[in-house]
C-alpha cells in the first residue's frame, strides 16, 4: 500500500512538471514584445530575425513536450492555441517590417 501511495505521488509530481513545462510556453508574453517593438518603431529585419528565432524554438519545443507527456496534461492545448496566436501576430509584425522598409511584400 505504501508503494502504491508513493507511485501516485510520483505520477502527480511528474504530471505537474509536464504541465509546468507546457505552461512555460505561455509565460513569455510574445505579444507584448511585438507590441513594444511596434511602439518604439523598431521595425527592422534584425528584430524580425530575433523574433523568428523565438518562434522557431517554440515550434520545435512544444511537440517535444507533448511527446514526453504520458499523462495528457490539459494545458498543452492552451499552449498550442497561444502558439497559433503568436504565429498570427508574428506574421502581421513581419508584414509591418517589410512595409516600414519600403518593400511591398515578403519575398516568396
């Protein structure tokens, strides 16, 4: 019985850890970062590359978390939705940078 209780406690700890990892994907407020860059008119290709690198990390990182999640952490779907929202905001940010640089659209 004691081993069973320890096993349940371990599973609970692991699940909270996975949820915490997934939740970390939402912790950084990317939308605020992009909004701040817009506010200070820092619409440069260097800023675009920096934010694209962050987006690439998230795209790579989130599925890895899911693969390790044996307990179906409920916050994963929230993190996925947050990533989709960031992708849309990043796309708009990208368009704004191209416009600010006098280029009509991104190259194909």
